């Protein structure tokens, strides 16, 4: 996969692209990341890339021409492939693992990062076909969201994670948060490792882990639960944990339907 990053601050990417799994993915040529400073596409004498907003107001707006020409350049260098041109902004759809998987199936990904200011709307109209947000908070630029996307996509590419790590990934893609983990020593500052994990009873260990994964998810991220996809065993665990934790027993568990509407709009 080829990822082109359009940014005024390419040096921000130096560290992460050299480090650990990303560095390995690049070395192994599973992934190629090209950093494009769209200031190089400015035709202005002063290499300016922004200008005053029509209609007035504070701040500056990234002019369309350098960005549009930079996109045209990377597209011309990478013809005839499955491609997405993504603008990073708080106005995009929030990044999820489903979106990461979608992007990991492409041949060419173009990530456009703005800094401080917004983009001239014609950038969206002319060259952008996806807009993604890292989350509902304001950053100084799209570079960190672009890095998050590169990192999350790279680990899904064939051959990037070792066998062990990719097997681990599959075992955790069952929809629950991770169960609590422990290593040596068996007692640390008075805190013991749960007895069952030292027992060697693999069946009991697997049941304990599933139960604690479900407990964590119900307590911390009930919004992640796909109520209609629970196995009968999971459903029984959910009912038992809801009783133990004094959680309101979800209506949909009892009736087997969709969850009730959340009046706070949180879920
Ligand atoms: N997830 N930012 C983009 C410039 C900007 C302003 C307005 C478009 C319209 C962000 C995020 C994020 C700050 C990057 C504003 N672009 N990007 N930048 N959250 O906060 O992606």
C-alpha cells in the first residue's frame, strides 16, 4: 500500500515512521509512505499557501491551488489503483476500526493535513472523497490523526505483525474489551494474581477471561455491546454479571430485542 501525506510539517512524521512496527513495515516494503510538502506546489513568490477568508473574519484559509495540484501530482504518479483521498478534520466521520479495515483494503491512500486553519471548500469539491475525524476535540493540525490512521492501517497489512501478534489480534476481535492480564510476581505490593490463572485449568481460565472481558465491557463501554450478536453463553454471562454488579438487567437481554432508546443520546 502507498500512503501519500500532504502536510506543511513533514518532519513531524520522522519519529513514528522509523520506530517499531511501522519502521519494520516500511523496511519490508509492505507499506510506502511518501511525505509531500504542499508548500512546494505554491506558485506564489513567497511560497504562501494560505490567504484571507472571503467575507471577513479571523484566521486564514488554506488556498485550493497548492493542495489540488499536490493531489493531482501524487495521483498521476500512482495511476489505476483503488484509491481514497482523505481530508482530516473534526467535520469528518469519526475514525473506527471498521473504517481502518476499509482503508487497509486500498492500494493508495492520500491524507491531507491542514494546520491551524481550514481549507477552501473547493478542495473538498474537487479532490476529496472522504473526510475523517480522530475524535471530538480540536487539534492544531491533521498530522496526528494522519499518524493514527497510518499506524492503525499498517498493522492490518499482510505480513506486518508477526504470526503471534496477528493471532492475538484475531482472538480479541470478538467484540469485548480485553480481560485483565497478569505476569510475575504472583503477589505484588499485597495484590495477588487471581488464583484461577495459576491453576493450570485451561477451561476455567478461558471462562474466567471471557467473564472478566464481558464485565469490563458492561462497566466501561456498554455502548460497544452488539446485543443482537450475543451467543447464548455470552447472554448468560451478561445476566450473571449484571446481577453481580447491580447493573440494570438490560431489557433486551430478557426479551431478545433491540436496546431501548437512550434519552441522553450517549449510546
Ligand atoms: N480529527 N484538526 C484539522 C484544520 C481544519 C479546520 C477546519 C478543516 C476544517 C482534527 C481532528 C482536528 C484541527 C485538524 C483543525 N481542517 N482533525 N484542522 N479532531 O482537530 O482530525
